[in-house]
């Protein structure tokens, strides 16, 4: 059963061009089912029935969260269950298409409703507070400054920031090329402030981090290596703490701030979709609550019978 899952993961990576993090997520979700199947005496995908899948999902729905006390009443969220079902459906669709399994029994699994969460963004004053340069300027602080400025200026994902390479920078022309989800390339403008921060880092910070084995990645840790996702995010959180911003910052919050502030200042939603690298406009439409809020504020301020 594990071999078939491995075939599916190779297909995702090499034929669908899915990001490495997507593969890891599918591997973990399908691994949950393999553990359950082993405990229930199932050792061949052809022996798995719809009833087995339903029993597994029922157990998932009612199980306690990992690494939490047993008496904790919280259970798996509908969002997590949605992902588990989506992983099973994607796997079975692949297996049926490739004629590795005779039937796609997972196509009858219904997905729970996903509630759209409004993206949380930093205010303009909080952004100014976060992006205030630190003294003294060290290779680490110059790197942090460049990461934050580029993240806010271009709305890049954490994985895109980690993976960006020197050949993707076109600072003289004012843009960077980004390899996003599904290995899709997009061109993203970079503002003057971010370009200045990038130049300071590239001229005074990065050369001191480089070693003979350093790859062409732009952002480097103290060992001259590209950041792991957790390490880069920890660096950003420490910077947030030093800036005395009393919010629980998430990896996507700078990206949300980028899109929210563009929309607040009149940018078209289609332009924001292209800048964010969203394949579907429906993904970008989560930001329309910002525009609605702005219109309500204008109405409140200027309508004679407010």
C-alpha cells in the first residue's frame, strides 16, 4: 500500500509540479490512513471499501488532537477533515486514471463545508513599526530587513522567499521573478524601499555569510545555507517581538497585509490575483471584505443621513 502512495507522490511532484510542502502534506494525510488500515488488517488497496474509508473518517472526526492532554475536549476541525478527504480523493483519482485500481471508491466521499476565514493583516502603523531598520546593522539584521521588505513589497509566500535565487533578482528593472505553486513563474514588482534594503543586504550582509559551498540562494543563515521554513519563520517572529507588535503573527500575515493594503488604496482585484500568483480569482476574493469595509466607511463619512 505504501508503494502505491509513493507512486502518487512522485506523480504529484514530477507530473503535476506540486510544491514540496504539498507533497509532504499528502504524505502525512495518506500515512494516517495507512496506519489505520494496518491496525485493521488491511494490506492491499484493492481490499479497501467505501465502508472502510467511512469508518476511518469517523475515527478521525472524533479523535483528540495530537500532543494535547487526553481530557482536552477539542477534536479535529472540519478544515483538517476536509484535507483528509481531499487527499484520499486525489489519490484514488490518480490510481483509477493510471489503472492501478479498478474503481475510485473515494469519489462518493462528500467534502465538509469550508468556512472562508478573513485574512488578518497588520495595520499601516504596525508595518512601519516592523520595518523600521535595526541598529547596529549586522549581516543577520540586514538579511531580516531584506526578507521583510521583500515580503511586504511583493506579497511572496514563505517558501518563495526561502527559495529565491540571485538570478531571479532584477533590481535595476524593479522586479523579481518568482517560482510559485505548481512551478508557475510570475513577475512581481519591487518598490524603491525594498530594493534599497535588498541592495544593502547584498552588498554588506550576504558577502559575510557566504562560504565556499554556499548555493545561489539570496537569503542565507549564519552557516551560509538557505533557510529551513521553520528557521526563517522563527527569525521573523523574533523580529516582530523586538518591534513590540502585540499580535500573533502567522507566516501569511505579511502576504495578507500586502494584498489588503493594495486593495485599500484602489488596486484592481485581478491585478492582486496576478501579483499573488493565485490560479483562481475565487481565492483572491477573500480580500473583497476589505473593499466592502472601505465603501461602508466612505458612506458613513459622506452620506447626509449617515
